[in-house]
């Protein structure tokens, strides 16, 4: 979607900046914020590019690097840790053949970590595009990845 | 004779979504249709049932019969037996809490009861229906303002007399907070609902917002009226997808019923609410960082004073209240401050919503009077330790709180008693750790969390969190740990005294308590 159009949904009070950035990122292929778009947003909100970069880089949900269609975020906080969160991360690295913060070659998955998602009773948990998956084990992780791979092929 | 309509409420929240509640609900609806029961059965969604149930769960009214840990093949049994013949399906009912209590040596008659003030509607009404909220007594507190002519000062007096203290963790008296802002003269004032729940091991704010969003809106309207604010913000962390959706709908519906906007119920009072989504930063749960974030900036905490009550959002007087605090407001206005004092302890009246997680049989949220003990929570309501392993530790109040061993089990849980023991009640998170966990590894993980979440603005926290993480990795089973431990403890002292906000200050709690209570693991 056209960035100018997205920006026009908001008035140019800086209060709306973070909401607009969410909107832009969600509507950009690759789930990220392009420098060109950030320049437009900076103009719109009467800020400098460096200032807007400062905001973007502060928050973990924003990315300036292109990412996959599905962003997998594995919780690393203590409640998930005692339930084996690091194994989950290891399994995913193996399964996807990528390292942390990398994207698969088919541009389908990006692997990230996150702090507590507040679904600790289902630990260990991860989210895929903000949908929570819990009580993860090898079998479940495989099925989840398979599900998203098939969805991509239009099944 | 007219047949009584049976109401089936199905809990839709992360816990049940993970177990496949969407598919379950779909098939349930189809089966109701196939059996031509559409006229006698009404199926709708509700919030969490807390520690009462596991997995996919429903409740059937009349009777309020709970079914837990359901699979798709259980649907026929429920329809054929309970709905058609009126005989409850015993084997699908969860182990009642009274049984869990007596199993662990508590007398269910004498044990504390779950008192639902905050959660009175959660798991009982459809959170997406404003009508159900109103039918269950919702917006009566706003109506009371309109009909009984309560003045802002009267509201503040009631909240002050109730003794309600902030449920975000700090325990500051809410009435006093409101009074400070009410006394400020300013053209604009603001109410902020802090729903940036990020304290590891805590999901109560999410479940309150998902289960009863109108309660928060009502609390904010009353707060606005009391302090003279016309604008409110709900700041929800970006990761809480369902909370955001339900609050957006609730705000919209409240406007339609003229409970928000201009001249609410003819009182002449105007109040607007806007939702702001966070973007992933633990530190934004700190009130001044949250304010910066609403202003569209990096979430760096401000230097205090001035406090937000005097100079908050856009430098105007601002009340920042936690979700659970705001959820207490309407019941207090309707039932009075004396009623509120009938729960909890003298200095900490009311209840606390605890989040029970970790190696526990029945995880979830539970609302109990302040002053309840961990023994009751963990071994009574929570059903004890999973897989019958031994209890090693409890991390109370979130990652920023202290880690206790078994000797702490009988300390009453309220802000002051926990503080006396060198800990924090904090968010009310109860993370149960069994004896399989190595405490050095655990501490390393806690410190990794803080290293990652330090905003980097002030030096003691930015460098301190990184150094603590380096140091904990150097601790080993055979080495000379004493020097490292004393360096770490000293560093947390420095951070406690010199960090700008509670993020850096509070590391003293987990670090020192782990060394004190589990020192034998570092020898």
C-alpha cells in the first residue's frame, strides 16, 4: 500500500507516530520499514530522519531489515526458560536452517527472540505474526512450520 | 411449559486458542445445529476461568457447571447427557478447588475463598457485548454519578477511604494519586491506563482486558471525572493482539451508548478514550517511559520529580493507573469503601490477582484477598508441584522481584509484608520453580532479560546489566565464587542507588535473594 495514503489516516501530531509506523510496517512486503518510507514519515511528522530512526530502533517490534512473511518470535524470559525455551530456539534454527535474526532464502520465515508474551501458563511459547503457540515440543514446532509452509503454497 | 434456555460459555483466550478452541467452537456450533438445539442452547464466548480449568473449557448455565480439558470428541457427550438429559458429565469436570485444598491439608471451610471483585465478570459474560456488561451491573458507577450527583471530591474521598493501592506493583495509594492531579489547575489533564504488561510471568492485565474490557473503560471515566480530565489513553503492548481488538470494540460500543464522548449521561462531563499500541519495550511499563512512548518518542524514563501527577503527558497533570487498579474502581464506587475493607488486610484492603505459572499443576490467574499465603496459593489453589517433584524456589512479583525458598511459604502476601522479607509483591506473579532447575542458570536467564531490556539511557543500568550478565557466566561449581558474588552484590547496590528508574534499581532483589536463599548452589 502507498505510504502517503497510510500517513493520511493520521493527523500529523507526533503522538500518532508509533501507530503510523506499525501501520506502515504491517503493510510493507517484508514486514519492515524502508528508509524511503521513514523519510516520508519524518516529513509528515515534522521530524528529522535521524530522530525517527532513533524511535524505530528503540522498539523491538520494528525492523529496518526486510523480514520473512512470517515472523517467529521465541520467548526467552524466565518462565519460558525453565520450560526449555532455549531448546525451542535450537530446534527452530535447525529446522529452518538459519541463525537468530536471519530470514530463510524463500523469504518465508524470520527467526527472532522476544521478552515475555504474557502466556506463561502455556510455556514455552512463541508467536508467529502475533499469534501465540504454546507448550512447544519438537513435534508441535514441526507441525507449525509445516502449516505455514503449506499456507504459502495456497493450500 | 417453556423450556429453559441453556447458556454455554466457551473460554476464548491464548491458553485455549493454543489448544485449538477455534475448531472446537466451530464443531460445537455445527453439532448444536445438527441436533436442532439452536432454540434451546445459546453458545457464546467469554474470558478465562483462571486456575479452575485446564485447556479448552466451557461453563454451562443454569448451574454454572464447569468442564475442563475438553477434546472435540467430548462435545457429543456434553450435548447428549447434559443438554438433553440434564445430567452433568462428571468425568469432564475439573478437580474442584476444595478437593485440591483438602488434598494438601487445608480445611476448605477455613481456607481463603476466591473473591472475585476485579474478575467478577471474567469467564461469566461475553466481553464483546456491552449489553451483557450492563446487565451484570456495568456502568452503574457512572450512572451513580449522574443520578446521585456525586461530586469529583466525593469520588476521591471514597477511593481514599477504600485504601486501594496501585496494583501495578508499587502499591501507591490510588486516592492520593488522584487527589494530587485533581488539585492541579491546568487546561488539560489526562488519564492513562497502563496496559503495557511485560513483567515476566504475568498475564493478569491481559486476561482482565480480554475478559472484561468495559470495566477498564468505566474505571477511566470515573478517574477522569474525579480529577477533571477529559481525555484518556489505554496504552496496550503491541504483542497483545486480542486485548487490542477487544478494547477497540469496547471503546466503539461505549461511544454508541453515549457512555463516552460529550455530556455523558447528561452530567455535562466529557470524556474521550483513545487506544495506543506499544511496539515492544519492557521499560515502557514504567509510567514516565510510557508517557514518552505515547508522545511518539523513544521510551526513555524521565527524571522524577516532577511526577506525572503534576507534569505528565505533554507536561500536563496525568494519572497513570494499572489495569487491575482501574478494574477495582467501579465496584468500590457502587459498593462503598467499607465493603472494600471487608477483603484483605488493614493496610492492603481488597484482593490481588495472582498469575500462577511455572512448574505448577493448575497454572492461570486467581483473585484472592490480600494477605493470603503462598502455601495456600501454590499447594491449595494451584494443586501443588507438577509431576510431584519438590518445590525449590518461588520467584515472586516478576523477574524484578526476589526469589524465595520454602521458608517463605507462610508469609502473608501484601505489599508491606513481602517488603519486610526483602522482596516485592510486584505484579503478583508467582513463578514456581521445581528442584530440576539450576539456580545459577536461572539467574543468568533473569540477567539476560534485564540486559536486553535496559533502555540504555542511564549509565548504571546500561553498564550494570551488561556487567552482571558477564559476571554470572563466570560463576562455576568448583571455582572461587565469593569474589564474583560480592562484586555482583556491590554492583546491584550501586544500581539501586543511582539508576534512573525501577528497571536498574530492582535488580538488587533477584540477585541478592538468589545468593542469600540458594547460596549452597554457588559453593
